[in-house]
């Protein structure tokens, strides 16, 4: 029996064959290059088959495939909502893969779920029963593990913290992405900088805002300081509700933001339940971009374990 993990992003996919110990034996990364709908599912199939072929494993051998998706994986309908992939408003990914690859069980979870699973497997959440992964990227999401179990919610939407209500009054801008994401996601940071500068052609992305921050640009200072404050407030809410021992920070935007980790914790201390926040550590992910693929691999390995225990 084989275990394969697939980390699907908005622009690329990373697939890996795993050992029983959870180590990556062989992996491949492929760009989506504008693929949509069935084309993306077909690419997943092709890359999984390629991994098996390169290891000399017959495609007929039984296997478990864990897939990390950038959106919602509804286990009641087995359909995926991934807004960054055209044609995936309600895509039957599990049905497609099981139909295309013989003798395969497919397990699908949201990226935030896979991030915390990856950290619990080989990252800084290893040995923790209560931990939260805060993913700061194009959007904002949280993978939440409490009492050793990852929270999914009734439709796999638990952890959509980008929609946290952070400040009144409500404005129409929040309807598209949520209040927290409006100010503190990668997309939001760049948009706020353009708005405050009055120059729509500048600040193409969050990284450009961080670079301007280093130069002491007043617009960038306002935008980043606001994001840091809101990251701290959001973390405080989660710490007060779930009482984790660690909050782990990662995602595409958090690379340049890691320098603010102490400030984020300081902001959280203002708002959080005091005993809970004193017992909680804020740490940066040490897995770089591997948390998703390791989490997907864990989905497959746990399915193998459940099968063998039957």
C-alpha cells in the first residue's frame, strides 16, 4: 500500500510519495499554467501516476492519496470549493481521482487543516495537543487543533478567521473577503497601501509594502502597523477561545512579517484572556512551504493506519 500527498495551490501543485514514517521519498512540483476545472484534476492524476512510475510501483497497487486544497473540502458532498481555481465552485474532486486512478482512496482537506497537521507531524507543533496555525497569505486562515483533533466544522469552514469582525462599523468592502483580510492579508495590505497613497499603480503586492516599510515610508508604516495590531487581536480571540499552547505563524506573506512576531504577541497580550496568553507561545513555522504537503501526506498515512486496524 502506498501513501501520496498532494498540496494544491492557486498556481502550482506539489505531490510526494511518503514512507510509512512520514518522510518524503520522491516529490514533484508542477505549475498549473492557467488550467481550470477537469484540467487541474487531470494534472493531479498525471503527477501521482508519474511518482508511482518513477518508483517502479504498479498503478494497480492499493494507495491512499491525501489532497490539500486552497478552499473548502465538504466531506458531506465530497465536493471542493476553491475560489482561485476556475471551475472549482463545487468540484467533485474525490469522484474524479478515484475514477481516474484504480484502487485509490482519496482524502481531501482544506489547506489550513493540512498546515496544522504538517506542523503536528514534523514541525513546531509536534507533541502538542492544542495548537493553532495562522496562515497569512493571499487570504487568512487558521488550522485549529484542540485535544489532539483538528476542528473542521459542519462544512469544513472552521478556521476562516479572515472573516473575523475586528472593528465597527461594517462597510461593504468586508462582504468580499471579511474584515481581517481587508486589512491584514497579503491582498489587503497591498490594497490598503494603494488606497492610502492615492496611487493605484503602486504597491503591486504585500512584499512591496514591506520593502517601503523598511525605507520608513509613512503609508507603509500605517498599513503594516495596522496589520500587526489586527494579527495580534485575531490571535488573542483564538487564544481566549481555544487555549492553545502554541500559535504557529506561516504563509506566503508571513516571511517578511516574521520580524514582527514579538509585537504581535505584545498586541495579543492586551486583548487575550491573561492566563491563557501567558501559557501560549507564538512561533514561526519552521517548515517553510512544506507544511501543506506534509499535512496531505499525514492524511494518507492516517487512512492507511485506519485501514490496517480494521
